[in-house]
C-alpha cells in the first residue's frame, strides 16, 4: 500500500507522544527501577496505570500484562477454558483472539457478524451448545458490539463473556466503557491501538476471584501481595511470565491520561468526514450499535457490490496519500484469511487441540463459506483508518479523495 510521507500515519496513541512520555521513561531509567515490583528506586508506573484504569473503565480490578494476546490467554486460563470447551468467536476478529482459544486446547466456534461487523446476537444464540464455555465479543475497528443483547443471551444460558476491546479502547455503550459488560475485558497497547506503549495489555474485571486467578497466572503462579509472593492454595497455577515492564507502564500510564483526547480528536474528524460525504451515491456507512460510543479510529462503508468496492479501494490507493482495504482482503482479521485456523494447525506434534478426545464431535469449519452472511458483507465493505491528528484541510482532502473514488467506481 503506497502512502505519502506527508500524510499522518494511523498510529493513534503514538502520534500524541510528547515530553510527558519521555519524562516518565527517563524517571524509570534514572531510578533504576525497570521491574514493576521492586528496584533501586520504588517503581510506581505499572501500579499507577492499573489504579487509573479502574477509574477510566469503571471496574473493580485491573491487571497490566505484556500484550493483548497475553491478556486473552491469561483470561482463558482464569475462566477455566480447556479441552472439551467450545468458545464462540465472531467471523471478524484478529488471529490472536482465536489463537488464544487454540492455546487453551479448546475449539473455536465461528459466529456470523451483522451489518455492524460485530457478533450477530441471533446467530450467537444458534451457535450455543451444551459444550459452550465462553463467548468472546470482539469490538472491531473502533466500534462496540451490541453488548446488551450479547450479555442477555449469555446470561440466559449462564455462559461467561470475554470482551476483546483491543481495537476499541475508549469505546462505550450507553456511556459505559467497553470491557465492563462481560466477566473480563481486555485491551492492547500495541502500536496500532488508540493508546500505545509499543506493546502491552490490560485485563479488567469486577470479579475478585477471576482477578486473583489472572494475577497468579500472568506471573509465576502465585499472588504478589504486600511486597512478596504469597502461596494461596486457591490460586496456585502455572505462571506464564506476562508481567508488564515498568518502562512500558511509564508510557502506558501517560497514554491512558490522553485516551479521551485522542478518541475525541478522531471522533470530531469522523463526524466532519461523514458530514462531507453525506449523500454520496454508492456509499452506505457501517451500522454502529452505539454511534456515541464509537472510538472513530476507522471509517467503514459498504459499496453496492464487490466490483465497486474493489475499484473504490484501488482509486483510494491511487491517490498515493493513504490506503484502504476491502475487508475480504484485510489479512488475519477475517477468519478465512487465517491459514493456521483454516488448516487447523496443531499446537504440538500430538495434534492438539483438534485431536484431543475431549474435543471429539465438535463441529469445526473455518474455510471461506463457514459464515456466508459475513462473507457477503466482507466482499462489499471498505475500511480505512482515520489518523488521530488530522487537520481540517487534511479532512477536506480525504473527503474529496473518498468521494471521487466512490463516484468513479
Ligand atoms: C482484536 C484484537 N485482539 C487482540 C489483539 C492482540 O493484541 P497484541 O497485539 O497486543 O497482542 C489485537 C491487536 O493486535 C486485536 O486487534
């Protein structure tokens, strides 16, 4: 994808780095305190990040980890996902979401998305079986899922919900933060995300038992409490070495303080872009479950058909300023573009999880066609990023290119 150096890149949080992040990182280095629990000086940033996260997301517990993928895997461990578990995931996701299920030796079950490009609550209901142990709601491309309906389905069947908020940091549903609807919510701080420390992740929950299980599992399998490791038989686990480093915590805690401003800037840009593109023939916006809660890092629209979507993408790329993709070609965000899933790559030569006797009889189809309604939407959907530092003149240029691309397609 060709891009002009003059155009702001779509790294929302990184675009907002300034002296604050620099100062925090320097404090860690000068204090010789790069480890979250102790150092030459007393470390404070990872703990401060967790404290602030509780307020920002409105939850009782927050645990910083070293990546979003690690957060997903830690959550699966705490929720007891293992052989014999079916875990429902949407057709539009990221490879890590489904990878965490496989790493737990469980079997992913695909659910259709609707025109909001998030989990279709009607299909979710159809996909539940007596072996369903978890529903993973993924808030994709900046916008929240229909959490009210998903939670209602889950409650009725007494199945926990894990919210993957990696792509929707700062998103809300009726004013309440994503990540606070399910039993556990997770966020990523990887560079493409609304706030970033390059790498990093966060787990949030209101459930103390789940928090303590995650605390043990993400570390060495015991609880870090009051300055030492406390062996508590209820939470003994095999640890996974996913602690957040203090240098990452330093950047993360500053970035968390900027989240509302970063998202606010993208929302304002998106609102103006949509207004400028209003009534463009051949352009239908992605439906938003809660327009006010969209983090606005992405612009997604439907062309009338596959051909027009492809020609629109080509014309946008020809502008040489910024890129766009048809969702069908949006890499490992689409289930059938994930080779390890389609081919059911095993975790070890033993063939697990697919070969495990506990997983026998679970239907597992991941090739194109497994979710036909979603497939049809992916063919026509066009996605592009809204940089977090767009100026008004840049917004006008962007709207002009988009309108021209749609009209000439
Ligand atoms: C939807 C989704 N889930 C999980 C992840 C994993 O996060 P990380 O890259 O921090 O491991 C990402 C981002 O990469 C993502 O987009």
